[in-house]
């Protein structure tokens, strides 16, 4: 990189440093005060050999506000946090989120060959974003999924990639598109290995809880059947908005999300060869587009922002502008304050359109020489 170019990146990073520090402070402060989605209670009950899913179902609407709708493997992974007092665990989880954010961006920088200065810029842009503050402040698992997703494309070993894919199954709204894509790509060995983390999680949870193994296996689905929080810019939310008031809205949104996941995964898998970077960017957008996602899940657009560096200036500028809409736009279109409810009618229609345009640009844009050498 020429000295003048490096100087421009240095000044840009310096300008971003203060808002990035302020954003991290706001996220950490909210995490210590709220962390409303942190799954510490579920893991703590599991540590005490109590079924967290059945406890939630028996007390739903009275005692519990946190829905344990994740697979067993997540609660097994959170057992070290369950040994801590809740406030200490919240602090540890927020710290882990910050560390995973830095590691994810570092690895994305390696994957996309961004170099030190542009990798630092990507990190600062991400931590300045509303989805980052919401993910850390709510105690969510979105950054954990970003970390697993990044490792999935960074590592070369099929075995390790299968383990990471299997870990991602813990969060229901990311895994289907990724699973279907690799299925259509006939990556059967990868998918076979991916069964091991959920299987191990179930067996460990069953051993700790006891009782009927089938009940323990289906516990997360029963908890999930109580409903999901509203999405933002996805096909399922769009259908529910369009069918608002209909008794079939939920069923039709699930059907639409399933069809969209199958169709989009099949198209991406069969449209022709893609570079690793393009594949990563496309799967990130597709997973956000098809199934329910709240604002914190848009941290997954980080590799999409990195992919902009491999495109022509015009196409890369469009990609960055669209990512910026989901990361920074305030007001009624995109509510970044986690304490305020997001009315899906203001985000679903334009959000789905913008994500579709973003995916189309990533698919159709001509990558630079760097991408073509992969």
C-alpha cells in the first residue's frame, strides 16, 4: 500500500476511534444493566439438573420472560457461565462478545486480504453500528454466530467446518439456509459431521436432566412453539405484515420462509462456481433474508462489507451504502434503540427489497483481480 493511501486509512481510523469507544461503552453498559436475552438462566437450570425448557413451558406467561428456544448444545456450551453469579456471568458474556467481535473481524480481514488498516476500519465500523450495540447490550448470541460463521470459511478442515456448522444449528434462524446450501452442493461428509454437536448436546443434556430422552430431544421445539419475536427485514416478517389479522399468518410465514430458504439455497448452490469470499457474502445475506431476524443479527453483514473491497468502486460503493442502511439508519425506518419495539410494517417491505438488491449486487458484480485469483 502506498504511503499516501495508508495515511488516508490512518486518519479515517482515528476519526472512527472515539465513536467506536463510545459505542462499545454504551453496549457494555446496557449489557450490565439488561442483557435481557442472555441464556444464563437456562444454562444454570441445566447445571442444577433441571429441565429449562419444561420449566419455561410450565411457567410461561407467569415467571419467565426468556424463551429457551435454542438447541441443547448452546446451553452445554454456556455451562461455564452457569457456574458464575448472574451479574458476573453477564459481565463475562459481554467481554466474550467483544473478544469474539475482534477475532471475527481479524479472521475476515485474513479471508478477504484486507490488510491491517482496512481490517481496523472494518472493526471500527462494526462496533459503531446499532446491531453491534443491540447484540452486546441484549446479551444475544448473534456475535457468537458471526464468529462460528467466520471460522466456517476460514478453516480448511472438513471435520472442523462440520463441527462449526453443527454448532450453528443451535440458532434456528441461521442454520436452515446454510444446511440447505451445503446439501445442494452435495457436501454430505460436512453435513454428517455437523450432526455431532447437536447429538452431543442432546446426550449431555439428557444425562444431566434424566427422564424421557424423546421429551428432552423435543424440548426446544416445544419452547419455540410458543412463538417467536417479530423479525425486521425478512420474508417471514413480510408475509406476516401482509397477512396481519389473518389466523393463517404464522403458518403462511413459516411456509414462505421455508420455500424461500430452499429456493435461494438451491439457486446459489447450482448457479455456477463462486469464490470463497462471494460464497460467504451470499450466504450471510441469504440467511438474513429468508427467516426471522432481529436488528442484532445484522452483525452478520460484516463479511458483506468486507466483500465490497473486492468489487469495482461503483459496485463496492453500492454494497457499503446498503450495509450502512442496516447498520446506521436511525428513525422510524430502522430503530436502533434496543429498548424500543420495532414495528415490522416500517421495516419489512423496504428491508426485504434492500436485502434482495444487496444480494443481487453481490451475485452479479464483477470481482476484482484479487477475488478471481482465489
